[in-house]
C-alpha cells in the first residue's frame, strides 16, 4: 500500500476553488460574460432630470465608452454655419444606449440657421434665452429643443453668434430593430412599424429613434460618452443639393440653407427642381453657393446645387417637421 506523501514544511496543500469563485475570476479576465438584469433598451441621458450628464452602466468587454479611432473631435466643428451644415453630410452619428449597444446613422440632410439676421432662427436678432443658450456656446455643443410639447429636435452649434445646424435626416446603419422599437414606444395608439428608410427621415423622428431628449441639451458632441460623431466613409458619386428650408415662413423662407444628398431615400423632402443640375461631391463647378453676409447678399432665394466645401457663411433651427 503506497504511503501518502506529506506536504513539505511551509507549503500548504492546494485547495480546490468553489465553482462560483472560478466563475468570478473568469469574468474578471473576460472569459465569461457578466450576468444579471438587463438594462432597459433606452434610458434617460442623465441621472438627474435635466442635468444633461449621461449615466451609463458598467461597460461590457470591448466597449469603447464613447471613444473611437474615427471619432470627430472639437476641431471638426470649428466652421461657419453653412460650412458645418455641408461638412456634416456623410458623417455617422452614434448613440450608445444604457445597455452598451450602439445605434448608428449617416447624416444625409441638414439645415443651417444663421445667427442675427436670420428671422427663422431661434436666435434671430441676437435673442438669447435659457432655452437657446446652447446656440451661443462653443462649436460642437448640442442644442436640443422641444416642439408641440411632444417632440425633440437636435442641433449642433457652429462658429457665428447664435448659429447652429439642424440634423434633419439620417440613413440608419446599425441597430435598426432598436430604432424601430424606440419609435413605436413613442406612439400612444397601435401603429404600423416604420420601414427602414422611415426610421430617421425627419428631425423629430431621428431623435425618437436615437432616444435623444432635452437631457442632451448643452452637451459637447466632441466628448460626450453616449452620443458622438464618427467620420463616414469616403462619399461615392453623390450630389449635394442646396435648397430652401422646410416649414419656414417670411423673408427667409426661400433662402437656400438646406443641404441633402441627392437620391438618398432617407431625405425628408426632396426638391426635384433643385436636383436638375446636381454637382457631384468633390467636383469643381456647380451652382451658386450661399455667400457670406446677410439677406441682401444671400440674394432672392430659389434653389441651387453646390459641391461640398463651397460657400462658407456665418452663423439654427427652426423647422418643426
């Protein structure tokens, strides 16, 4: 009968770890996923109502926590309003939900709202209130306001006193099922589920689909952990159309301050007249661009096409559709 070997002095016999301890260690190493109650699909963007500071749960393995190699920083937003409205086209808006999942949409339509003389802007005549304070903050600040007491619209401040760009339509890229659930959750009565191209084809629709509310107002799009911009792929042979804004009345109703990618089905309202002579992105030439200056220099309105990068102008929002 073999003899049992005693452990050497100073050496403890190795103990078997309980199964629960091994699982905890494996989870710390990332070998096993964490378990527990699932986070709601979308929550408030802040821990305290109106605080604007997003509170996210512990990030799952590999989560970027709002960081990305292709994330656009503060320098991207340092442009005059019209220049930013055009530069935003083709870029990807990302929304990280409280459960760590991400929604993505390519910006395909924007509107520029110039400060001061622009009578359609919330900051017309330099008017500054608690509601529109974000329009006077550093370029890249989110201006989120509510219309009809029900819907939200999302803008990004630019260079120029009281100037900002309305994000009008997105082409959904990632998380379409979650977007659809968020859209349907906003409806009081049973309704038909929106099709893919209908998920974000309007300023209030895209806010619903991305769970954007007033808590994101005055937040920095360049550094926020729950919403940010990523550089989109190099544009294909797409034309940039410049035309009048939607739902605007008065002297500035026909100013060519709306920009969209021609032929994209996710654009909220297409202007067939403005599309008769489109200019491909990156090409020289094209129609007249919006020049610098006030209404006298902007001309008599009408629809025009132009290429990305033309016609910088100073100085949002404020279509309600």
